[in-house]
C-alpha cells in the first residue's frame, strides 16, 4: 500500500490520510494493516459518509491527544517523548463548497484562542487557493471563497512554512485537453512555531497517479531550539497596523506596581509585533520581485501606451516598490548600525556590503 510505503521511505513519525472513504466499521482492520504497531484515530464519527481524516503516529515518538474534531478538521496536541516539547497540530480537509467552509474558518479562529502563544502548525487540503498565482488558469480576481480563506489566515495569524518541491498540489486530469492545476494544500505555522522550529520545511512530492501531492513536514527533533531573543525592527512603526497593536496591548488591564505593568505590557507586544514582522516577508526578495514586475508592466506599456489598465498597474506597482525600498532601507540601516543618511541613496553597494542575505523571518 502507498501509505505504508511512504511511512517507510520517508521515515515518518506521524501520518495523516485525507479523503480515505473508508467505512467507519472497517477502520480498525484497515488501519491495523497500514499502521501496524502505530496508534491511530480518525474523524469518522463526525462524517456523514466514509472517513475524511485518518491520523496514525508512532507511540515511541509522540504522545498524542485529540483536542477537538469535526468533519473538516482534527486538532491534536503532540508531545515529544524525548524532551517533552509540546506542539499543537491541526489536520485540515476542507469542504468543497465555500459556504460550508465557513464553519472550518470559525473553528480555526476559536482554536487559536486555545493555542495562545504555543507553537501551532496546520496542514492539509484547504480546498481553496489563497493567492491568484495558486491557479494555473482562471480569472485575475479573488473569489468569495479565496477572500474568506485570506481573512481566516489573517485572523489566526499564520503564514506558509518554508517549502520545497511541487507548487501546484492538485491536478485535474481530464480525458482530453489541458487540466487545471491548483495549490489548495498548504502547511502553515504561527510565529511561535516558526521561532521554535526555524529550520522546518514542507516538502511537496510529485503526485504520480493521484490527484494530490503528498506533503511531508520536516522539523528538527534532536534538540530543543533555544528561543530567539526579541529584536524590534524599526521600520514597523511606519506600518498602519503598528499603532493599533500598541494601543490594544497598552490598554490591557494589568494589576501590580507601575514598573511591573510596563514590563508586562511590553511582553504582550512581542507576539503581535513578531506576527506583523512575519507578514512583511523577505524584504530583499520583495524588492527584487517588484522590480521585475514593474519591468514587465513597463514593457507592456511600451507596446500598448493607451491601455488604461496597464497605466493603473504601473502606478500601483511603483507605489509598492517605493514602499518596499523604504522598508529595506530602514531595516538595513538598523541592521548595520551605520549612519549613512548623508549618502541619500537607497541600498548602495558600500552599504550593502555590511549586510548580506538578511532574511526577515524570525528576527
């Protein structure tokens, strides 16, 4: 069986199977043959037909607790037996219809409250693209389902974990013609997970005879990573969300003497500011991508100078590039601790030599 072979080939310690269609009455015999000495569970009791999610794990590696489940998600708590590290995990298999997926978005939002500041990752089939580039063809605008997915991701404050391999995770294989390719499977984590497991990576393998890519989440397990110290990026003060975050934390009621209240509120600022920083992504890549995008737009404008839509795209992208350059300049200035205001140039060669390959994630 493919699943058992994957567990062996990739040396997995936990495995989730989506859309199994296994009848609840047959689960025990099927899972025993697949997982053998492993423990397993499923959300079969929550499903009207078949079993949507099956999870198996090596009990020598993990202690697993089922915290909540529905027909679209299973929320787990994983505790490493080696060093008692605790990680929250949500296995998702979203409904096909965007209206039905609203229940899932609400459940994830509620689960975020339980997780609080603990490491949390989500993986599975969200049955919706998140970005325009997640589909190989179609319109250039976001559907209602995509917008609601985006709103959920913003609300629960997770981002895609570093990934490698296949981009489009689902393929439509028609008998004739070219099928549609989409990225509807994702692995996302909150800031606590990314800070504690900075080397984690989601590997999407080729789908072979299936409609879906198998995905493997790999993260270090030998030693607990020392938590990174909090470093504030100055350019965040210019973001519109910054004052809202500070106001919300500073208005929080804290009992105690004045000095204690100040220290406590400063600590409350850490996670939301880390989250805001993660949203900015890799500043250098953002600048490079926007430069290339503007190059293409201006080449198109040269071929069609009267096109109003291209003019609008050029103006919008120019504003984005200017903002990204300013963010990069402010960050590099802080990172290098070099006073270079008199130079009046963005990212000069002299200045760039002080900082190389500065990735925003996790700082």
